[in-house]
């Protein structure tokens, strides 16, 4: 009887234990896993979000593919733990040890710019190459009447206008007859004319000798002076012809011819009119020949002698007015206040779009005798008062190099010394690279 009672108690206890085991099996979320030993367990693919694993021993644990977002791993022993494929959102890596990343080889004139930053800052580079042409800065200029572009014609002696051969506004050629005149002279007048004629013939001989000399000189100043001498020869030849005609008889007839090509300007002259010596007869203006005087800095003067290609734009609108190739003459006199000289361009004003007094901008392209390297003007910056450019030496490294700029243009600047062909120069955002250099 007693044994039967013991058996019943054992069955009840066994049933209770089975119930407890069953409840644990079907309700794992309520399982208390503190101090649970999972060594050797394979949990691949498990989702442990929200678990408290404090104190767990995961040695040898394979967690590949686990999602541990939100886990509290304080006190975990992960020795030998394989975390390949883990998602660690929210991890704090502060205090990481990056030893081994060596910056000791950076030179004093270098800086590092990550590729991502280069893209965000708009850094652009290009290889340097030599060229025979360099663009000079846009120069401010003013249109002037050319030295040979306007001339006034005066009567060589007291005379009567016999016939006027041209009209106001008419275009004439050099040497064309403008006015025919007659003069009655006495013996006293002839003596005076002879004396003046002798002087003029002497002057003419000097100018003709000067012309021969200038024709053998190739510089631009000589060419400009040659134009002035030729004009003086034309004027003297006119006067000498008239004086010789006057001396040939009591009543002389002579003609006045055009010393230059141009247009006859307004005049108050009529047939039969009596004029005195030196009275103004008429004027001729050659609107197809003007000169442009532009401000130029001393560093640009050496590059602007001889012939140059030019483009002239209206200063107000920016519209292109005239372009071509012409002689460039530099006035070497430097203004003390502005420290600038004057560039003089002789322009053939074919369409007569340039007007004396007009304000213009002048772009000049000069072909140099030897190859030079040029870089975009914005690539040059100053470091402690010294012009430098940044060179891209490694994927994320830039080095600045001192340079000696020559002719500085709006877009490109000649580099006399400091650069060689084949270097990759920063052409855009060089000032931003410099800012990074200064902040390192």
C-alpha cells in the first residue's frame, strides 16, 4: 500500500516536470538565458534582436548572418567569434587605432586632398605643354586719328583759286589734283620765292636722305617715323612745284594735290576766290586709317613688338568691331602714377566702325620666337607673396611650385621659369587646394 502511494507521488512529480519542459519548449521568448553556456552552438540565421546576452560565453560561436541591431553585448567574450556578414548599425568606433597609416613622407609644400573632396571642390587638372602663342590681357584703349590720317592743306602763296576739282565728302587718292590756282607776281615777290624755294629744296633733300636710311631699318619705331617722313616729302613737293611754276613767268599756274588717301572734309572755298599765303584751302581725313592707343604694363612690353594679331571690341557693348594683324609700337615712356606704357596699333578701319575718341578693349595675340609654357591665369595664386601653381603628383596629393610668370592674360599666362612640359597642373579651384594646404 505504501509503495503504491510513493508511485503515485512520483507520477505526479514526473507530470509536473514534463509540463514545465513542454512550456519551455513552446515559449522560448520567456526563457531566462542568464549564465546560459552556448559554446559550440550553431546559431547561423538566428535573429537575436532584443536579447540580453550579458555574461554569455560565445567562444567558438558562428554568428555569420546574424542581425545584432539593439543587442547589449556588455561583458561578452567573443574570442574566436566569426562576425563576417554582421550588421552593426549604430556601432561606435571612436578610439580606433589607425596606426600604420603613414603621413611622414608629406613634404612641407604638399597637402593631401581625398578624391571625394577633389570632386566636391571642383578640382580640375591638365598636363602642361609648350606653345608659341600667348594671349595678352584685355587692354583698355582709345581710338585716335592716325598721324597720316588727317592733313590740312594751305595755300603756298598769294593766289587766285582758278578751279576746284573735288567736292565735300568725296574720297580722293594720294596725288589726285584738288585745286588749280594762278598767281601774278612782281620782281620782289620772285626774290622772296627764290629764297623760300632754296630752303624747301634743302629740307626736301634732308627728308629724302632720311627716308633712304629708314627704309634700311627693320624696327617698328623706324617704320612709324618713315610714314611721317613720307608725308613731309609729299607736302614739300607740292610747295616746290608751286614755287617753281611761279618763277617760270609773271603769271603762274599751279595745282594742289592730295598728300594722302582720304575723304575731303568741309571747306569754304570757291572758284575765283583770292587767298593769301598760308590760308587754309581744305582738309582731308582718312577714316580708313586710325590708331588705337592702349594701356600696357611693363612686363608685357617685350612681347608686343613687331606685328601682332589683334581683336578690338566696343567697351560698352563688348561687340567685335575690327580684327586683323598689324604693327605694334610701344611708347617706352612709363607713367609715374599708373606705372604703365602705351601700345599703339595702326588699324585699317575698312568698315569705318572705329571713331576717334571711342573707348575700346584690345585683345592682342603675339606669336613668340621660342616655345613657352602657359597655364590658365586662375591657376596661379600667391603664397607669401610668391606666385605658385599646384601640381597633382599622386592620386590624393598636391604640391605647389614657385613660378616666374611672364605675359599675363585674361585666360592664360606665360610661365618663364618653374614648370616643365608634362606636369599635371591644377587649373580650377587651385585656391581651394591652397586653403586645404594652409589648414593642414
